[in-house]
């Protein structure tokens, strides 16, 4: 990131304008429990971050073809639903995080199920879920061949105070 700070013109705009705007939008989306707004800001912010990496000199490319296929899959899922039901984001790496609401699990998980069956971490029984989303053959191939592990998790309950610590 030091190289990005030093060389990316986009990074300066991101710090001054984009991140503060996205923070306000994200706070509003969460306060309103507006998943579609949350999803849009999440995806735009991820795109903005990776654009600054590409604008770095020399450029930094964290995402790979499988990452971009995951984006296309989320776009196909949302198109099939006719609304935003899934969102993607990426950390400083190629690993996709896909957010969705439980009520839309069949569409989202059902799209990935035929591609990820047998992959470490994928839920057994997900194959039974069906989706109306149709993925491009190239996208499906990249996902099937490029994903080696899945971490499926959900939002838990309220915070719990703990006296356990490492120190």
C-alpha cells in the first residue's frame, strides 16, 4: 500500500472523497436495513480499492480471473432476481466474499452449488437448492477450476462479554 499511496492519483481522490462518501452511504444503508444499498456501496468500494491498486506504479493486481468470474456470477444472480440479492467484495487478495440475505439463499447458493460441490468448506445438501441464474460457460469454468476452499458463515447473535484472553 505504501507504493499506492506514493504513486496513485486515484488513491488521493479515494481518501479525500470516495471513502467518506461510501462511509456515509454505508451507515445509512445499515441504519435503514437496506440490503440493496449496502450491496451497491460494498461492490463500488471494492471496485474503487482495486482500481487504486491498478493505478499504482508499477500496478498491483490482487484479483485474478477467478475473482472476476465471481463478480460476473454475482451480476448474473442479481440480473436473474431482477433486484440486488447478492454483493461481492474482495480484500487485498483474490478471495471473494459474497453477501446475501437468508431469504435469498436458494438463488445465491443454488447458483454456486453445482460448481462448488465437493470443495472443502462447501455445505452438503446445497445442491438441492435451485437457481434461475444462468452463468456464462467461461465464468462457470473459471469458478469450478479456480476455487479450492469455501468458508460459509453467517451473522451470529448479540455480542457476548468474555473474560478469556490471550495475554
